């Protein structure tokens, strides 16, 4: 059965839209887009369309690819102090001459809609209230929408990034799952992935997860999005894995829409916190 991220996001976003229309003012998101990366432009367009449809305000700061570090820092500091701005998002990747880690650290964690700031990462790992990274949050929202049990299940995550693998592992642990994280140095990977009740692929290698790596009846979550022969494919060999999986996310229309959905919910949460202060 498909875990339809597009349909799920539409339903959850509609419920959020109803909440937003009763707010005294619109939650505002500032997106910083540096350079002309076509994939980044596409992602930003999706975020803009979703937020606008929800009654939220979005402003995109288009910056030249050759912009210097200090200029980006100055923009972030300006947005940090603007009380009319509730969320700030630095669209990744950015040009290599810029320090993305430092720029993310400059964003006020109370406006960190992506959940990448070290403060929000720390709050997650201390099991305290904070903004969760959008892709892991979107995955959890999707599994919950389909009432997929998590407690007591063995979750195997392929990939250990700070954006997906690491925070997602903690979110599963907090739901009483048993979690195994694998990566490029893991030996005998198929013997581990075949133990998974829930298998998450987040490594950026097209069709890496094959049928012989998946247990019959497993739930398969494909975070990857890779362009192959002008088509988008995931990290999972969908055609051959789908028949043996109990649930599986498609690519596209799987995790992607849920990431944007989670971003919108994060912006709403940031708005509520800031308006209370």
C-alpha cells in the first residue's frame, strides 16, 4: 500500500489552513535563496505555494551566487530582529565559499523553521519542546496518519546525516522503537536491513535498496530524490520492492510533500510561541 505523502499533506494542510485563518495576523516566513540551483528553486517554489495557500506570508530573498559571507550574515541578523518575521529558512545547498553551518547558527533558534539550529537539535535530544527538523517530522506525521505502529518495532535507517538520519533516530527512540543506524561503513548491510519492521532509506543513491534487502511486510520510507534519465527516482528500487512491502512511499509524492507540510506546521508553531512572548 502506498504511503501517499501528497494526499496526506493536503489533508493536514487543510486543517492547518483553518487554524491560520483565525489568527490576528499572518505567520511570515523569510527564505534566503543563494545562486541559481534549479532544484533549490523548485523546492522554494513548492514551499511558497504551500504557505501561500495556507494564508501564510512568504518573502524570498534572492541573492547572487557570488555574494560574500558577511552580507548573508547581515541579512540574517536583520531578519532576526524583525518582529514581523516568524520563520527564517536558508535554502540548502549554498555556494561552497559560504559557511553554511555558521550561517545556520546565526539564525535565531526561535525563528529556525527548519529545525537545524544546534539549540533545536539539543532540545530534540534532551526530549524537550522545540522545533523538529522538517523531513523527520514529516515522516513521523505520515506514519501516524496511516496509523502505523512504532512502539516496539525495529527501525533501520540507512544514512546518518544531521538533517534526516540522526534526528529521525531520536524521534523513533522517543516513540519506544528499537533503532539501528547504518551508513557507508556498515558491513553486511542487507543482513541488517532485512531485520527492519520499518526501513528508512536516506543516502542519495538511486535504487540502492533492492528487494533482497527488505523483509516481506516491512514499511519502507524512501527519503531519496535522485534525477536519472530526466526522471526522479528514490533510494529504493520501487518497482521490485513495492510488491513485498506492506507500505511504501513513492518518489515523488511521498516524503517531499510531507517535508513542506512539516515546515508549514513549524512556522505556525513558531508564530504561536512568538506571539505569546
